[in-house]
C-alpha cells in the first residue's frame, strides 16, 4: 500500500551519523576502496495542491483526521482526471501517496451516489488487507469496505457481495471466483463505477498477460450488465506507463508521472567487493545461491552476501536503521545470520537486533518484523524483494541492495525505502560476481543516466490467449464482437479451441462444451506453491514457489528459515508439500539440472554470411538430476548425489545465432575450443540481456553446442523460461547487435584472466561452468558483430 506521505508510517528520527560520514567509515575498512561511484540524489521539496472542488467536505475531513491536510499536486491531478471519467495511471516513486489518487475519486463517488460500487485489485492479499485498513479507518458511512479473497469465510461472502460497496481482492480471486460467479455479482457489477489496479507494474511477463485478459473478461461482464467503470491504476516509476497500462486494460489510459511529494536526499554508492587472491580459492564461509556453481574457480570476488552482511553489521553497530535487500530467500537468511554473528562477537546480545524477512513467511511473522523495525527494537532487516509490495516501510536511514535487482525500476523502488523529508540517507548497491552487476558498477551512466524500463507484457501470447478465451466462453458464449476485445490472434485461438473440441461454434457464437470450467492458473507456469512442513510438529514453516521447488526442496536439501536450518526428508510433488526436520549440517546443498532443446519453427531470421540470427519456437526439456553437498567453511565439494525428479517440458520462444565452423577457425578459435567459446558467450549474453528487457537472468535460459542437430552448426540459444514466451527473446532479437556488443565489452573489460563469475561464469550453469574459454568467447562475438547489420 502507498498512502499519502503525510499519513505514511515511517521510522522515527535517527541518532546515526550523516550518510557521507557513514560511507567514509564503511569504505575505509579494507585495503582497496570498493566504491566505484557515488551519486548524490538531491532532496526534493513537495508541491501541495488545494483539494479539488468536487471533493466533498465530509471526505476532506476524514482525510484530515488521518493527517492528510492537502493532496500533493500529482494526487490532485490524477484524482480529477479519474473523477472526470478518464482512465488514468499514476506512476510515481515509493511512498509518493498513490493511494490518495484513487481513494479520492472513488470515495467521493460512493458518497455522492449511494448505489455506486468500487472494485480494488492488489497483487497480494497482504496489500489488499493493508488497503482495507486504510479505507476502513476513514470511517465513511455506507461504504462498508471488505476484502474478498481465498481467506474470506464462506458465511461472509454473500454479505460482501450484497452489501459492500468497496470490495478489495486480487486478480486470482477475480479470475477464479468473481467472474465465473458473475450471476451472484450482477448487482455489484451493474453499479461498478471504478476499478482500481494497485501496483500494476507487477503485472508483467506471462502473469501480466493473463491479468490483461482477466481485465478484458471483467469489462465484458460489466458491459453485459450495463456498466462502464473508470480504471485507475497505480504503478511504481516505469518507462512509458501509459502504454503498459493501455496494454493491461485494453483501454486508452492517461499517465500522471510528475512526482510532487517531498523526499530527502540520498547518497547512492556503487560497491564492488574485492577480488580474492587466486590461491585462497572458494574460501568464503557464505554459501552462494543454492543453484550456484562456484567450484572450479581460479579467481573469485568476495561474495556480495558476505559483503552485505558485514555492511549490515557495521551500520547496525552505528545505530543506523538499515534494510538490506537480498535476491534469494536463502541469501536473506544467510545475510541476517552472518550479521547477527558478527554483532554478537562485538557486543553480546546486539545480534538480536537483526532479523530476516521474506515473502514465504506467515503473515503474523511479517507484521511483527515490520513493527519491530519501525519502533526501533530492530535496527537491521535482511529481506527478499517481497518487501517491494509491503506496507509503508519507508524513511529508513540506509538501504543495502545485495546484487542488482534486475531492473532500474526495482532498484529505485528499493532505494526509495531510504530517506525522508528533511533527512539524508544512504543507499549502497553491492555488486554480485555477475556480468551485469560488474558492467553496471563500472558504467554508472547505465543506472543514473538511463530511464527506467517499460513494463513488458504480451496479451497476444497464444498460451495465454487460448485458455483465457476458454474462461470467457465458460462465463458467457463468445460473440464475434468479443473477439475485438481480446485483440490480435483471438480468432485464430478460438478456431484452435473449436478444433480441439473445447468450444462449439453455433450461429449465435462460440460455446464452452464441458460442464466443468477450464482449469487456468494465472501464475501457472511455476505450478502451485509448495508448503514446507516440519514433520515432527506438523507446523507450516512457509511456502516456496513451484518453479523453485525442485531446486530448493529436493530430498536432502538444506533449507533455512529465520536463520534456523532444516533438512528436507521428502518432497511430495503430488501433495505439493515438503517434509523437513531441524538439523544444522556443516554443508550446503546445490541442485543441478540438465537441459535439452529442439527447434520447432523459425519465426524470423537474418542471413548475415557466415552468421545467422534467428527467432523462433523451441521445445526445452529440463530436469533437476543431482545435487552437490559442499562444506560451508571451505566450499569444498563433499559429494554429488543423484535425484529422481521428473523432467519438466517447456515450449517457448528463443533467439539463437549460428556461425560457420570456417569463420571460427579464421578468427583463431581452435576446433577443440569451440564448445568453451560458445558456452562462455552464452553465459555472458544471458547475463547482459536484462539490460535490454525487463527480465532477470532467472527468467531466461540458454544452451550452446558445437553442432546442434537442428541448425547443423555451432549455435548459441537463449530462451524465455516461460511457456509461450514472455517477450524477452523477441526483444533480444530486436536489439541483437546492441545486446551482443554490451556482452562482448563486458567480457573484454573484465579484469580476470581466464573467466570469472563477473564475466563468463554463470551461477545457474547445469554443467558446473565447464568448459569455458573467455578469450575465444570474445572472438566468437567479434565474428557475429562484424557480420550482423546494425
Ligand atoms: Zn571475469
Ligand atoms: Zn553453462
């Protein structure tokens, strides 16, 4: 939730040192200065606006009681546009008060028209619950706000449908509950005045494409009942929000992007952990990501987790309220555990003021941690980006970002937790040993000089469109007029559904043929979340998303929860549940997978002499086949154990390039070195793709081979890790020369001798980063770039 900044809960004043002094002390610890760049983000004064004349005194008074004396200019502007009936997206920074922009027109309408209703959608139940509290606290008569989600007791549901005029839910509930049961909701939908879509930038990729069609289904039902609601969207700062919101809703949307809320200045440092001496080997006591492959290394940097843990300990010791963002759940646990240990060594008991926080925790645990940080009982919190969607946890004195979060939009959102009006704060980006992170800390203009990315979604993805049309047909027969609503490819998808026997065509339209409704999961590609249960007590420790479960919860995996270590006894894929017991072994576990790929069809290609560049459909089969156990203290591999998990299949979109063997020989790549050259180029290309598209390397996969049976040539494939694709490979194909140029430069500029995780090694390599040839990868990319047209 984002409320008006005046009402935002934020941390109290801090006795800690000024950010510049703090940074000076932090960087003076080691021999070499780890800071590659310092950017001063200046403070900004707020620009208040008068209450719009249409806002009733009753509503102004209610906001005034909550501490909002006047709106900021962007709030008033967006609210007025929406009140006048324009679809609007407000895309401004963290804690800029986006809630007021939709609460104001929605609640004013509810007060003016005693029959009108409002539907509010949040990406998570927790966010909807926060927003419910905010609306309920205004104590407006006759609004009767209520959450309607999977947790709502059956007994309350009917009351909500009949009497609530401000229903808060999520896209999943809209998809599974409200739309299929539209007859029960007819009264509510008939009177629907506003649809509010909060945190709409989270609807990206395949999930976003599904949500886009759920919203089209909602619009179709509203039209059937005679209503045409106004859509009000709230987004984090993003590139071209009007276009993204337009794709999401299928409507013309006006953007409000000028942030008029005040904020404090931030000192933003880019931090590169030092290279460890070659002979010290992988001696870091912090395990890398569970799927990491840091063995066989000649040279490594000090781990970003270790560095972040030390920085967290140092800032907490200075009394500075600090939030550390860590990408993986395991990483957040490890950072908290290490910072606690370091603090306890210095001052026994001080470690208790640091905790870990992540999305899989139960709601009560998360609330308690947030409360403790706001009240200062806790000084340090290590969190996954689950907090990106959390409540107004802002106004912190320092934010540490362990590893580039994948997009500039996320980076700014995380950094935005630091600083409040009238006070300076510190933000530090700690680079991981990764090509993209390394590139960014040495090219600050790519962070501070570039606009934030646009949100990418593709409603035309046939793997999304067809099942969504099936859902729509179940709700009411599809008519030719409906097809325009669902966009390009709808007719084709309907024809396929008819051919497959799912729909029947009649003169009046297309009818769903079955009794049961189609089973479509909006977040489907990863499968349902897997529950982690302690076998001895039956206690639910948390959940892990289905896509990661094979990697994190296989039998024998070491699983960390709140710093406590558990070992998995059994992963039950049928019940979606992993049984664990508490145990603290002195090893970590690292899963490995194998991948196979075949070309289904070529969509587009560029014939560039000895080089070919392709975009097309591929089938990818991957299977987690084994895991390594490694000593935590030394990183030494104890053994590799086989696993018996099913293979997972994926039809998706890939970009690939081929080179003639002759061109490689001419460039000086010996035949024996071709596999290592291609493999190294593949890793680095995957690492740099997030520079071009709103994805991160965990959204993409790759495969390289000296001869592929489908291309009959040396080939590097990079594919979307989502069924049907999510637009990433397509974007890579469209920007191929810029993408591969940045890849080539990142490898060539890396200071290591024969390849390191900052350039050609990958933390998720199924082959243990073997073979890899750094100099030959540069030769391969030079051949491609020399032949490829700009
Ligand atoms: Zn390197
Ligand atoms: Zn690899």
